[in-house]
C-alpha cells in the first residue's frame, strides 16, 4: 500500500501551519473601559439598550434620528471611525405561565419554548493614533515612514484615552437628544 504523504493531522509531510490568534487580534489590552489597539488607537464601545425598530419609524422620528446622528458624527475628531455591530442569535421563547385568560394560555402554549431570533446592537467609536494618521499619505514610502513605525505607539496613551472619552461623551450626549435611543458604555 502506497503512502499518501499525509500525517495523522492531515498535513502534508508534517508541515504544520499554526498561527497564534494574538497575531491577528488588533487589540493590545483594555484600559479605563477602552480597547487599546496594537498601533496605539483607542476604541470605546456602547451597547444599544433601546433603539427604535426600523420598520416602525414615523417620518418625524426618522428625521430626528438622522439629524441627531449627523450632529453626533460632526462632533467626532478627524480620522475617527463609527461602527455599528448587529448580532442576531437564536434562543427559545419562554414566559412563565401566569393567571391569564383562555386566549392568553392558548397564546403561551403556542409560542412557549419555540425558537426565536433575538438581536443585540453595539456601537464602537474608534480613534486612531494621530501620529500614524499624519504620516500616512500617498507620497510617503516605507522608508520615509520609518521614523513613525519605530516609535512607541503607546506613548501619551493617557492623553489619547482622555480625549477619546471626551469625544465619546460628546457623541453620546448628541444622540441622547432622541429619547428613543439609550446607550450603555461597555466595560
């Protein structure tokens, strides 16, 4: 019987291509309820506790949300990134039976313990390292950028975290003008 050249793990000739997840994970550590990137950037996250459903927006509420978001984004510093993350997951619908009438009991019997799709929404405000933004433009080469690449990306980190906190609080206060949106900062 001829050998196929694969070992038990299925790799050819025993070549293992293992990579550490830390090489791909962009965050260095968490400090003061903010994510610190490996390149010195700062990200602050919020959970959307309350938000209006898109199919149930009136024209006035839609315009209020639109203008509040434009105002909130205009308070952000240059180079900042706004991300909204939507997570959908399956769960089972369950409500403990209470003393409801006939129709309430039938409704519970029909829907209780059935699969439902639930939703969570998160906002992330990412503030890049300003030294890296200033040095990255089309005219720079890797040789010309060498001074910024060799610098410590985490110097003056406390100041950048404080600036990111102030910008995030301005963003949240601008969005709080719309009563249908409630945000909770992630820790």
